[in-house]
């Protein structure tokens, strides 16, 4: 059995809104939306990876709050795990620095207005149920 590689996603929340990031690469994912994040490096804690990825991809200082229950298969050997996170006081506003060309803060009523990547849909649903807002 090959070892699985964890990809961490951030349900970055601010004032009840969720941050969605539109992919610019690779071409087969470009234009679709996802929770920002990335691969956990060898020996790195998932929470530390998420803070690092948010700094690299969005230019923000964030902290993880708690893990969203569950994990979702991506293409083998990758699995997605999601944490809720928030911006640290004094952090810059998020900017699409790496692999993204747009960001949107989505209020609960707007969550399904974007074309989420298929593998992110169940994670977004679980995040919403955890927040007690309408899942679809």
C-alpha cells in the first residue's frame, strides 16, 4: 500500500464568510474554485503546513482553529483534510499570489455561487454543517 499524502485545505473564515480561491493552474483545474491550502511536507504538522501554505499562496498570517471532521480522497495517493482558520490580528488582506487568479469572500447564501472543484464540495458541505449554515 502506498503511503497517503495529506493535502490541507483552509476553511478561512472572517465575519461569517468563507474564502474561496479560483485556480489558475494546472489547466484542467483552472477557473474552478477551492479551499486554499496545499501539501503537507515530510515531518510537518498539518496545522503548520496550512499556516505556511496560506502565507505562500495568499500572503496572510493565519491560525488554525479546529479540524473539520472527515477526509476526502483526491487523486491517489492524496487525501484532503480541512481546518477552520482565521486571519491573525494585523494580517494583510488575502491576495491570489500562487496558483490562483481570484479570491472571493462568500456569505453563507453565496457559497454555491462558485464552481467548486468536485473534491472540495463535500469538504465545503461539512464545513457549513459544522458552522450551522445551510448545506446543499
